[in-house]
């Protein structure tokens, strides 16, 4: 410890937490198994497209372009098409970016 701590009890707390974590990791059995995961690249790209188009839509509409302009209506159509594609892809993905199944 550096000796320049604002609050000396915090240094004691952090070192204690570190020691407890080290002992716990050493005592617990190694039950980790390596799994091969599949990254949902299509879902990731579609989600990024949905987020980008929705942010542009809500930022530009009413300020830079009128709400009924072709640019804003085009962004709205693109947003909904990408959202529909994202939902379809995520229902078929083995490991989706966002799971639509709620588990309790």
C-alpha cells in the first residue's frame, strides 16, 4: 500500500476482498468446461442497423428534415424492415444476441 490513501480503511477492505477471492478460487473445484459458442454476426449487424437508423430518425426528424420528408420516411421504413429482419434472424439463431424467451 502506498500510504497516501484518502481513507486507510478502504485499503484494508480492498486487500481483504482480494485475499478472500484468492482463497475462494483456490478452494473451489475446477468445474469449468470449455464450450464452443457461435457468434450471431447477422443479428449483430441488423441490431446495429436498427439502432443507427432509429437514432438518425429521431435526431433529424423535426429539426433538419420535416417529419413527412422523404428522408425521414425512408429512415422509418428502413428501421422497420431491419427490425423485422432482426426479429426473424433472432428466432432462428442458436445463440441470439437478444433472447425473446423470458426465463424466470
